C-alpha cells in the first residue's frame, strides 16, 4: 500500500525544469490522488475522440495548455482540471509538489517546443465529478499500489510511419484502457522517486 507520507517524501526531491529558452509553449497537468479502500488512487481521464488532436482518445491526467490569463502553471492545472472534470483543486485539494518537465514524444513534430509540467495533488474527499463532454469521454480511478508494483504493466501497440511499435504502459484496473506515453512517463518518475524516498 502506498502511503501519503511516502508520496510527500518523494515529492520533496528536486524536479528537472526545461530552460525557458527551449520552450515555445507550456502546458500543465494534475495527477490527483485520493484515499481508497486499498490505498491511494490516481485520477485518469480518457480524452474525447477529436480529429486533429494528437492525444485523441488517450488515457491522461486532466490538464492542457497554459492560458495567457493563468498566473502560473499551477493555475493552468487547476483551471484545466475544473474545466475537464468539475473538480476545484484549490477548494478541495492540497498541492503536494511537482514532477519533472516533460516533452510529449508525439508532439515534437506537431507542437515543437511544447513542455508539460505535472503537478501532484491530494484530495481527501472528492465530490462528484462531471466530465466535460467535448474533452473527456471517461473518468477512472486507478489504484496506485498495483501500478507501482508492476502488477498492471503491459504494452501499447502503436503504428508510426507505417512501422508497428509497442510502448510500455499500465492497464487501468480491470478495464481495457492503457496508460502510455507522457502520462506513463510521469507516473514512472513518481514511482522512481517513491522508491528512492522509501526505506532502504
């Protein structure tokens, strides 16, 4: 079982930030944790199927690109989470920390210079969530323990320029949904930190 205290210790470790000179667009996502019957659970969404969206149909954290009116990237994550699933992190959550900046792999050719900052929140009590019809198809809560232990490890088939590939991923509970790509890398970073912060 993953304890909240261990996550706090993991997020006290320093994060890697991409230099501003190497960034043309910023985005932020929220990895939202809640207590469950068998330990912490993480909020995942399945993005709506939309033409022209490079992340159409993907499993992901709530989030999106920074808006000029956002005070900072933390507020970007807060605003996007509220818009996408109806959860007000400022009212219901506690910011635990942030993870390393990420460059979405499949965005390098589509959105050059895009960098995504993941923030981790704890929400002791989660109100009813309402997915935004135009952006979110499904909402899932995945147990953190089985993801961290490797019990949910799998691969995701993907075709790139006609070449079949398989990327590492996590199965979401008993569903057919698979977390892969940038969201998988963010979780891997969190799990590596938890291992470093834990006993021994």
